[in-house]
C-alpha cells in the first residue's frame, strides 16, 4: 500500500487561505473546461486517457472531498460517485462538484478534521492541498489536450510548487506520477512545477512507424475465410477467440484477424461492414515508445478510442480521417510462439500509460 505523509505542505496556511486557493484552482480549470469544443471530448489526454475521462476524474475528486470532510471513507463503496458523472452537461457537473467541495471546506472547523482516504487517514489541510494540486495541474493537461493556452495562474503556480517541492520523494514513491524530467535550474517556475508532477519538459518525438503489423477484417463466413487464408494461402492459425481466428506467416502473432460479426453487418464502406475492420502499425519496441506516441496524440489533439492491453500487444486505438480504425501498438513479451492458446487465456483490458 502506498504510504502518504500526513505533514501538511502548507501548515501555516490560514484556513480561509486554503479555501480561497481551492476556489481559485477550480476557477482556473473551469475556464479550460468551458472552452472544450464538442469534438474534443475524446481527445487523448496525459491523464485518465481522454479529455472526458479526466473531467470525470475531477468531478469525482471534488464530490469525494465533500464526502471525506463529512466523515465518509474512500474505502466505503459509493455507487453515486462511480462511472459517468458528467451526464449531458460536463461543465454543470463540474460546477456542482466544485461547489460541494468548496462549501465543505468553508464549514467552521472543517480543516481540523481527519479525512479517511484510500491510503489512510490524513489531516484535512493536507487533503485540501491534494485537491488544489489535482484540480490545478490537471487544468494544464486539459489545455494541452484541447489546444488551449497552457499558461497557468502564476501565483497559484508558485504556491503549488512551493508546497509540493518538499514532498517530491513522496510523489515519486506514490507511483501516481511519472519520472520528473530534467529541467534547467533557471527554468520558469511553471516548467519546474509541471516536471515535479511528471509532466514532460519538451514535446514528444514524432511517431515513427516500424512496420505494418496486422489487418483486422470483418468476414461473411469465418470458416470459408480460414480455408482461404490458412488452407489455400498457407498462413498458420495462431489463436482463436469466439468469432475470431488469427493467422500468421510466423513474423508476428498475427497478420490477419478474421472477425465474423453479427447478422447486422452488411457489405459496404461504412463500418461495421464486411471488409476492413482495422489496420495495426507497430510504433516501437518498448512501453516508453507507446507512451511517446500517446504524448504525441495529446499534443496534436488527436481523438482516442481506447488504450488496451491485448495480452500479446499493448495498443492505442485511433481513427484515420475516413473513420478507419488504426491501432498503434508494441509487442509484449508474452510467449505466444510456445503457447498458441495464450491469447485465449486472458481477455483484453484497459491499459494505463
């Protein structure tokens, strides 16, 4: 279990000051949420996968603030704070959540309480400082993902950096932040603050495709397609799932994924249709290569469909301008060559980069 220090990084901050900092952090990020365009909610984001996922995370965190300050514990199930909390109006959901947290923070004696977090009990002032940092820094993530001005409130930047720099060892040890990039000693305070929380100091390198990995196709008759690609062309069968057969020349786990959809599938250019399902391209050798590709997608405002651990591959799913799914992937070290059934033993799951 992660150990969290209980020393408040701003122990001498007046209670009214803590509440004011929280209000300002919420307002700073609200401006960025208000400017998100309708087509940007699926954009890749440095944290929580997509813009929508990150705003949902912020709403959840603010609602939990009110709960914890009123004696609830993060270890207690709360279905009302799970799943999609944005509804049809994400900005309104954010406003309601921030208002609930603000009211709780401004209650007399609120900062004398203990918050029962999933990492253990912490003093309310320290938890409030976490919420201030979380809302404020994630505002930069949203600005990056949606092409907005990423210059943050300089006074809040100074406060957050001052409060959290002494806690750097705890931040690294928590596992919730990436490694801090090297920045010059004379760098701008915002650059230093972002580096403290694992945000990159330089743009991601361009994505370099190594090879075409595989093609996924919807097929009308799975067994007929297997006879064509396996029996006639000589591809080997490398794995099966219900409704899907993978075939390979031996270069990689599969070059074709033959997928038999349900009866609703029709021939034609619009998916789902018989023919192309997706194209996969390998973009590197390591998880760092995939993370770089993800950063590149964030910086270019590319919508993202999913980030998936496919057992034999780790992948980011996007679409080309015509709506064809493109899978950017790296191979894993799962020994599929010696165990052809390995892909069938574990279902795909969400991957955190």
